[in-house]
């Protein structure tokens, strides 16, 4: 029987291959993600292990409050002497390692736009991990070293001048050495080394270290040394062995990447889900076409189990083949994904691709699992073919599931889906748990729709097919009737497309909502006509830049805004912003619920303006005092002097303090934005040019933008992410188009005799082609319109809970219509091959068929 | 031995119902070749399907070698087919992906029994396809395909062979060969053959001719000659 199964599978090579193709993409995305993250993680593991090779114990600031950028506070350099005095320590040195900007002599960045750059200090040779491939370490205050790869990217050589920007102005340094860390690459990031005093000065860490590295005497184990060192240091410092430190950093990177991994897996899952529809359809059609064969096998003594096995083994084999290709394509995809991501500035280091057994095993489990599950229902349907089917002259359709069962299953799934989604929306479940429930809910809903939709197909196809039947002549009418012949088939085929289009519509609407929300937030909250921000809006800017801008001719006021996270009792992690009280009311529009603008101007250390949401959550009112825990471990006492309306997309967070307090107690020394108000009567563009010219030389990394440009930048970021999502969703859409192709070809095969008859009575090849094309367009437009409706509903539902945060939904009608038109065109594309095949049928052969 | 008692089969319900069989009692002894004839729609196929356990009667019972098959469940019926029954269809129903020989041994493959190669060779010889073993159905003529189907029906040495209009639309020469093969199953191996046919010539090959009209048994006697059969059919209308 196995031999027979394989033989009949081979005889249907073509459709088996298309079936396999339906899951190959999904498996490839999963395998590719694994390969990509494994490769990246391994590279980072190597980097961190190499960095700590000569180090027995590390001392770093302990993270008190999670920061979005993962930064930990620096600590006082006075602990170094205490560490040196510990018995068993042979060497100890403090160092600084801080994000900054590395520019060439002309002030241009040496790296990719979003790639991280770091300024670090040189360690004594006995602790230093970097090798000098050329030149030597910097010794004088005006010397710097740079990693080899960054030098190559920036076209820099020893002897050239580079400029470094920390928290102050850009200063020039002479390049005296090029470095390398073992054989590892840093991905797209760059590291420049300067002497310790210079590093401390330009990163605003005078008298502070980011880390103390310790080498022990041979007689002491790292663990013992760690214990001894920890004994003399306060709780606020984290003491680890070099190995522990490397492992922690590696796992931090892993956690950081896990978001990306989960997102890619999600797209893989979507593609597989769509693929399962295609497989289900192909198997259903194949089983129907083989009814007589199954009946014959039954009369020859085949049991139901054998028939079941026959179909499932086909599923198994197709799943295995798909998995093999999926893994191979996935490995190729890992390269492609890495290129795609680096196009977005997410550069991942990596030498050769890492393929571990887990990657292959999981891919196979998924490939085979999805195929088997999708072929399960058709397989059971095959077992219900009675032996008598072998003797009947017309092919019996194996009985479909009874209507009430269908209705019930569909209803239960639909209710479950809505309930799951509602649970998240009403219950305010955040993060992965919420997303998982929304996903499960969406799957339930889509399956429910797919099960029930054969009932809806009739009227829908009538409507959608109307213009085609009306203006497409006879071929149009026939096409519409053909789509209605097997409603279940049409339903499943278009449901597959519906999923992809629903997601496309959803993200399109959502992104458009984000865009208009950003515009609203800027328009409503920012009174300053000119905005200063770091490169790409990701990096902080020197506060001096804002101060310099303030004295430019034509400027009325300039104020910097800083951000951090702190933990507020009874409310947890909370976004905190600081403003400059002298000018805040002139550059920002802050909507106060309680208190006055005068309270804003009177903001001083010890006072805070809080958001309505926090006030409710933490039970705080005017005059109340609270003590947030800051990232540096302090607990400054703050008195609430005003309450502002929440719902500005976290533009000012939930707590606003004065700049002085931010600097002193929250440990944030650089601005994120600078807002500049132009004097009345001054030309904004002229003032902007003046600011640009003033800042260009000392602060080349600062971007000077007007409001339109800021909106534009924000929009570009959103659109870049949107483009990435489109590319990944395209995989799912392509899979559903494959579904349209196979379904068309199979139904053409079924209708061979009928097509021959039509040709015999005078239908031209062109008419045949047109008929098939119309069928494909009907299916595609059906799926796309259902998808659009579903996407709009989802976006609407998801928008409700976000409304409180200032999110405004907007519907980009032209884009949505374009999606519909593109889907119709995709339908035409999907029909090219099947139509040609149908047109090529030999008339005589077709009518004497069987 | 196959025996049927009080067989009734009603298709559909109410107004639209059709009484395909209306109280049929009939026995088929071992080693006899019985032809079933009758006008179109008289219930021949229905009778055969019920005798072979492919369909269940509305009333009445069927026994094959003493086993009441109308009570058997699907698994037991499957076993019965493997052990005792062979089928020859009007449409040859060969699997296009298998060779002639593979098609012949298919029932054994399905039952996971090892084919007796000597017996298979002999069968192929008997049906005159010893030199066509590795051909696929598409490479065989209609008559050859039907002979493969007969070899397949005989490969398990079933005690009863059912055939529904086996010569189908074959030419005279081929249909003669096909009938000869069924005849030899009876003569040389003592098997029982029950064949539905509408061709007087075919019926003349049998040991016994029964005729149906409107679902009732109206004739039961040894066939005399093809001409006599034609006369009989005329009286049945
Ligand atoms: N599956 C069925 N459903 C309804 N009526 C049927 C079915 N099969 C046969 N019949 C009816 O039963 C009667 C006997 O059919 P059948 O046994 O096929 O006759 P024959 O083989 O002698 O031509 C006919 O009237 C036929 O229309
Ligand atoms: Mg019949």
C-alpha cells in the first residue's frame, strides 16, 4: 500500500509540488529566523566572551529600574581604590563605555544611520581585550583609536582626524590605532577608544565609571575573588565573574532580539496558516476526484484505516519534502533577512551561518504537522467513500459534513474568537500574553468564517461577479457560475487570500492612524516651530546645543526635554520627562486638568506635574507627595503641583520634573529633543538656517527640523517598519495566490470534458482563457473584499483601547481601494498558467476522455 | 453458497421512492455460472450490490457461505471481501499508476498477503498477458484491461466472483475472451460467478439464467440459446 501511495503521489507530481510550496515559505521563515538568531547570538556570545577573556571579576552599576535603552547607571570612581586593596586582586581598572557618535573630519557619521556607536576608554594592557592590528592605543588627550571595520566603512586611516560626540560638542582626535576583537565582527556598530579622562569628560561621567574590571592573582579563583570584592562594595554595585558578566550580556542581547524573533515567527505562523488552507483545499479536491478509486480499493478489500493511511501518508510525504526545501530556503532566507534588516539599520553581526539540529527538527515538525493536520479532514472524508462508489457511473461526491454540524462548529469558533479578542481588549492584557490571545482569537474567527462561508458565497459571488457577468459576455456568465459550482472550494481559496489581505489592511489602517496621531500630537503639543533632535531621533543631543540655539538671533525661547523611566509606588514603571521651567510654556502646550501654567513655570526640584492616568492609578492629588525610584537608585521626594491630561502618546510621559532634578536625581544629562520658539515676526526658515549654521560645527549630529520635517521623519520611520511588515506579509499573500493557481488547475482538470465540449461548439481559445481569468478574479476579489472588511473591523477594535492614549484611527481609503485593485490583478496573474493550460486542451482528446 | 431471502430495496422516500427490489428469493450454488438479465431499471445492479454486501437491503437477508452478511459491520465486510469475494466492473477500474501485474496482485497487497508467484504467473498466462506484465493500463487495449481486471478478481481465489456487465463496451472478440475467462473460473476452479449482463450472447455462456422485471424474479432456468434469450427478453419488455 505504501508503494501505491508513493506511486500515485508521483503521478500527481505537479499538484504535490504546489501543495508542498504552500508550506515551504512558512517553514523557511521559521528556519531562517532560527538560523539568523542563532548566528547572531553566537557572534555576540563570542564578542562578550572575548571581551572578558583577561578579566576575572567585573563591577557594574546595578539596574534599579528597567530603561528602554537598557542603560545602567555609572558609579563613583572612588570604589576603585577599595577594590584594589582587596586581597587577591592583581590588577583593577575603571572604564567608560557609552553610546556616542563617531564622525569623520567633515562631521559626517562613519556608520549606517541607525547603527550604534560607542565611546570607550582604554584599559591597561593586562585587562584590555582589543588587539591593535595597526598603530597603538591612545595615550594623549587628543588621540583616539577606532575598530578596524568602522575605519574601513568610513574610509579612515591611522593619522586621520575623527570627531567624537558624547554629551558635549564634537571634538577632534587624531587616529593612532585600529582595533579588532578576536575574529568577531561587531555587526554594524563601531567603537572608538580614547584615554580614560577624555572618555569621562566627553560622556559627562567625570569621576564616574561604567565598569571596573579586575584581574586576580593565580592563587584565587574568580568566584572567591568575586566574593571578596563584593564584601567591600555597596549593594548598588553588581559584582560578577567575567564569565557571568559575559553570559548576562549575551542573554540581554538575546532578550533584546527576542522581539524580532517573535515577530518573524508570527509572520511564519501566518504564512503557514494560509498554507494550511491551500493544503486542505488541494486534498479535498483530490479526494473528491479519487472517489471511484477509493471505492474500488474498498471492493478489493481495503479497510477504512488503509484509505485513511493512504491519504495521510501523502500528507506526510508532502510535509517532509516541504520541510527539506523549507530548511534550505530558510538558510538562504537568513542571509536575505539579514540584508533586509540591515537595510533598516538593524545590523546583525555574524560570520558563517549557524544551523543547529533544533532548527531542522522544529522545521520538520512544523512542516509535517501542518500538512498532516490540514489533510486530516479530507482523509477522513475519503474513508467515508463506500465501496459501491467504484460501480457507480457518475462520480459520487463523498458526503460533506452535515449542515448543522458545520453551523455549530462555525458558531462555537466564532464566539470563541470574539471572546478571546474581547478578553484582551476589556481585560487590558498586555504584551505577549495579549498578542497570543488576539492571534488565537483571530485564527478562531477566520476558521469560523471559512467553515461558514460556503453559505455566504452564493450571494457574495453574485454581487462581485455582477459586473463580470454583465459586461464579460458569455464567458463572464460562465465564470461566475463556475465559481458557484463548488462553493466550499471557492470559499476556502478566497479565505486564504482573505487572511493575508486582512492583515495588510489592518497594518495599513493602523500605520495611517499612527501617522495622523503623530501629526496631531505634534500640532497640539509643540508650540516651538523648530525642533532639535539626535541622529534619526534615536540618540540624545548635548544640552549645550539647546543652550546655544537659545541665543541665536530671532529665537524667543528654547527648551530641552529629557526622558527616563522611574518606578512610582502603586503604579510601577513610569515614563518621566523633564522640561526647562523657564521656557516650557512657550515651547510646549501642556493641557492641565488641575493647576495653572504658572505652576509649570514654578516647577523646581521637589515638584512634579503628573498625568491624570498616574494620578488615578497611584491615588495622587494636588499637594500629595511621592517618592519615585530612579535609575540611579535615588528616591527624591516630589510634590504634585499640577495634573495634566493624559493621552499624548507618552510625549511627556506621566511625570514631568524640572531639568535640574532630572540631572541630579534621575541621572539623565542629555536632552532628547530641543524645542525652539521663534520671536513673533521672525521668519521661521531664516531662524532655522541660523541655528543650523551655529550648531553645525560644534554639534554636527544635531538635526534641526521644522514641524513639517519632524512629522516627515516620524512618518518615514513608521513607513519603513510598514514596508518591512508588507514584505513579510507578502509571503502569506503569495501562498494564497499559489492556492488560487492550484485550485484553478484542479478544477480545469475536472472539467476537461466540459471544456472540450465548449471548444467543440465553437468557443475560441481566447474565450476559454478569459473565462478562467474571470474565475480567478472573482475568487481574488472575493477574498480581498472579505479581507478588507475584516481588517477594518480589527483595526477599529484594536483602536478602541488606544484611544485614551491619544491614538486616532484614520482610514486611508485610496490605499485600501488600491489593495482591492491589486488583488484583482494578482488574480489575473494567478490565472495565467491555468488559463493557458485550459486553452491548450486538445478538443478531441477532451471529449473522448475516460 | 450465496443465498438471498425476501430482498427488498426501496430508494428514496414518499412520493419519489422507487422500489428497486420487491421480494427476491434466490440461491446460488457453488461452482455455477449465473447470468442476471432484465430490462434497464429492473433491479439487476441493485440485486448484485446487495448480494455482494456493497449495499444493504431495506428488508430481507443475504448469506454467503452461511454467514449473514446483512448484519456485518464495515470491518467484517472488508475482511469478507478480502477472503471470499472478487469483483469485475464495467469500467475496468485499474490504477493507472500500477503495472498490469501490480494491478493483479493489488488485493493481496492490500491484505498484506504475499503473492504466490507461481499462481500469479499462471493467472497472467491464463488471461493471455504473460508478456504484458510490466505494461501500464494506458498501454493496454480495452479487452486487455478487462482481462487484467478479471485476473485481479481471481487472484485471491475468491469463492464468489461478481461481475456487472463485464464486456461493457468491448468488441465481439474481446468480450468473448472475457466471458471465456469467467467460464474457466467456474470450470477449472469451481468458483461461483454471478454476472449481470444485457447481452444474450453473454448469458448463453452461463449455467443458469435468471431474469428480473420491476424488481421481481420472473425467470429462472438454464439458458438454451442466444436466440431463445432474445425471445425471453422480448416477453419481459
Ligand atoms: N442510488 C439510487 N437512488 C435512487 N434510485 C436508484 C438508485 N440506484 C438505482 N435506482 C433505481 O432503482 C431501479 C433499479 O436500478 P438498477 O438496479 O440500477 O437497475 P438495472 O441495473 O437493472 O438497470 C431503477 O429504477 C433506478 O432508477
Ligand atoms: Mg445496471
